[in-house]
C-alpha cells in the first residue's frame, strides 16, 4: 500500500507562511504601494516637505534632519549616495520615493518571516493604508514613518509564541526595545504606540500579568519624558505644537463649534466611510463575543487620537489638509488592531472578503487624491510658462495672487518650482517666489546671482554654490510679476 501523508489542518493564522492568505495579501498591498510610489513619484516628491527635504539633500549633499527626528537618515542614505554619484534629478526623486516605501516593506518581511507574525504583517499594511490619504504623497513625513515602528513593536507581541518563546517580562521588554526608534520620530508615534499597547493588553487576558504593566509603566514614562525634553531642547517647533494643545484644551467644550470639527466629520464621510463602517461592525462583533475590554480600549484609542489631532489643529480655518492628514493617519491604529484581535482566527470566507475589500478600498482612495498634487503642479508650472521668458526665468510675485484652497501653503514654492521645471527640462529651469508682506527683497530684482528657495530664509541657498543638477539656472535678476489668482 503506498504511503499516505498525514494532512494537518491549521487555522489561517498558524498554517505555514507559504500558504498563509494574510501573507499574500500583505505582499500584494505593499507591491501595490511600491508601484504607486513610482507611478506617482512626481506627486510624492515635488510638493511641500518632501520637496524641501529632496532639495536640501541635492543642494548641500548631506543629511537633512528637522526637529531632531533622526529616523530620516535611514531613507536619506541611499539617496545621498546617488546624488554624490551624479545621478539625474529624475533618478534621485524616483529613488527617494521608492526607498521611503521599501523601508516599511522590509519591516513587513521581518515581521512575517523572522518573527513569524502574519498578524503583525497585516497590522503594518493596514496602518499604511486605512486612514492615510494626502500624506501618502509626503513620504518624508515622520508622523507617517512612525507607524512602521509602532507596527514592528506591536507585531512582535502578535507573533506565533512558539517561534520566540519568552516569559512575559522579557517579551514585553523586547517590544519596548523595538519601540525605542519612536524617540527619534514624530512624537505622535509614542501616543499611538502607548494606546496600541493598551489595546493589546485588553485582548486574551494579557492585562492579568503583572509584568505586562510594570515594564510599560516605567518605559512609557521614560519615553515621554525623553521626548518631552527633546521637544523643549531640540525643536521649538514641537514645543509650539504642545502649546497649541494646552491653549485649546481649556476650550474643549467649544470643539464642536470649531472648523476642525467640521473637517473631522468631513474626513469620516469623504475619505473613511467604508473604514468607519467596518470598524463599527467589528466593534459590535467584539461586544457580542464578550470581548468588552478590547472593544472599549479600541474605541478609547480612536477617541484619544481624534481628540489630540483636532486640538493640535484647532487653529485651522480653511481646507488645508497638509498636516492634519498625517495625524488622522494614526486613527488607523485602533481600527487595525481591533480587526486583527477581534476577528476569528479560524478561516472564514467573510473575514477574507471583509479585509480584502477594505484593502482595495483604501488603496483606491489613496490613489484618487493624487489629482490634487497633479493639479497643483499644473497651476504652478502654468504660471511660470505664462509669465517667464528664456531671458528672465526667475519670477517674484506677491501673496495676493496665492490661492490657499488649491495650492495650500507657499513657503517652499521657490524650491518646488525649480524642481518641477528642472525635471521637465534640465536645460531650462525656472523658479517663482511668492513674497511675504513683510519681506523686502528688492536687491534680488536689481542684481544678478541670487536664488530664493524658501520663505523666511532668502540667504540660505547661494547661487554660486548650486549643485550640478541646477547648473543651468540663470544668474539673471528676478522679475516682478502679477499673479491674479484666477489660474
């Protein structure tokens, strides 16, 4: 009689990784994001903070770190190597866009292949797609980069315990060691991690183990003190953000009357409708399964993140989503953790369909907002094409012609415009600078050899020290033009 192998039926969460459905979905999701990083590399690299980072890397050929957030070195290293090697502008920007997404994918591979944590891999993917929209097009944003380290630490806790059997104290200690890079990313990452750990504690009775509270209590206190010290000493910007929270916290009862509350509700309806619907459904499902603590902590986490995000941006009075979108990205953490911890581990067609639909919906919504950045580039390059000449490619306009709703913030437009036009035609770069009311830059209108890239820092970029990428930039003086805002 021929040999008949024994077939062992496993649940989807514990079967071999080669046939694990969540692993396949994770690969699909990240491959799609990597592809989008190349399809939309212009939208991701030519606007706002990303343009600022890329421009400074190219101009000075050295790391560019803001607010003490040293985690950016990981993605800047390969880019700097290509810059110093004389790569073209398109190659540099494509690489920067790719590397910023390759990092999270590498962490995904570590989670699923080394830690044996398919649920951690799924968590990482969901954190990068569920509630991120405009910030996908700002890959240097540390508020988004912090999500990778939140997922790495929580993913360790979600692993197959048989792979790395450790007593509870050491298990928790490793998780917090893995979370240490959050000290050099955006401080909101620490908030997200702390709430995520609380949600994990509420599942499967982890809260009953004393060491699960001791290590986090000491570590989180130390983390927040270190980060608070860093905010005060390294970054006046972050200290300013803390003061905004303190200022508006006293007006908490008035929050529903503020513009930011209207924008929060708009986000839920316009960008997250299916995500919130599924979150609500799974939350009710958790209650029916008597996972009361998990349901309550996940809703608490969602509420705290939403509240802090709104308080931090309570000053908002117009549809400018450049910063608030990054904070709202962390709303995906309690949603993703609830999905991972509440849904049954046993393979169910409904679970497969639910997560798959959510992934496809989120990827589609991320893709759909690229049109804003596409139109923004079209507007800026259109202004320059209409107003500049080959003899005078450097323009200066007043802020009266700036359309805040369609162009958002203007502080980096000098760099953005030079990157855009150099990418279009390296031999004929153009630039435009929007003059602030209190600025007086008449010398740049009269004299040759000036380049102004950033509002408030007119002397930062010396024309004679421009890099080879911008060698063709004309030394001619700026020309004052009128932009009427009807573009």
